[in-house]
C-alpha cells in the first residue's frame, strides 16, 4: 500500500502526452513547462498582490484610480462611448432619448439667452419696453410648455414602439432635462444632426 512504485509503472506515465487543458491532468504526467525558480515565483506573486504598505499609499492609489475613471468618463461623454458613460446615461433607451431630443429643435434650449434679453428689457425705465418684456415672458413660457408636451407624447409613443420589453423608467424626464440644456453644452455630446431621424 505505501510502497514506492516500480520503474516500469513510472515509465508510461513519464511518456504520457500533455492533455488538453479542459480535461483534468494526470498527476503523474509532465506539465509541459519548467518549474519557475523560487525568486521568480516570489517576484511574480509580489507584483500581482502589490498591496500598499500604508494608508497613505492606499488613499493615493484610490485617488489615481478615481482620476483615471473620471478621465475615461469625460472622454466617453465627449465621444459617446457607451462603455464608460455614467450609469444614468447608459443603455439603448437613454441613447435613443438623447438622439430623439438632439434631432429636434427645442424652444427650451433657448430659455437662458431669452431670459437674459427679457431681464435687460424689463430693467429699462421705459414702460412700453417693460410691457413687451412681460409679454415675452408669458409667450416664452407658453411655447416651452407646449413644446414639452409635444416632446413627451412623441417620445412616449416612439419608446413604446421601439423598446416595448425594456424598462423605460425615467427616460422621458431624462429627455426633458436634456431639452433645457443648450445643444452645444449637452453631455454626452449630440451624435445626430438636427432633422436627422434617430
């Protein structure tokens, strides 16, 4: 039971071919590569684990990793790379919503420049200009509300047609928030031109 094997028994095992890596290897079969020297194996283990010695080093490594992730995210926001986008911008539904909004002319995206013009007009001490500014406020707000309703109904219908089985929670609100940003300042950057059908 505990005796050593004879040379005849060991010989076939030594000549056994190297088997496929998917099948379990016979313990007596050669492994097909030389055993690494101890110093080399230790250095490989050290480079793999490479654990920081102090809290300061660990914090520095975390900061560097966070910086690298943020840089990848910024680049993805600029060129639309899905892999590194933030979670709120990922997925085919959100991409479609962005393309749908970016392909349209939205009144809400011009709200800030119009608001500045209206404020300047309302500060002028001429009563006629102040009345015009007040009417412009009302006109712009009504236009934004009407345009937002059109976008909401159109987007809901298109999402129902295109993504019937996928979760669409928050997609319409995401699109409306995007309409409030000026096209040039939107992130992720628009990937379609105005009038281009998504």
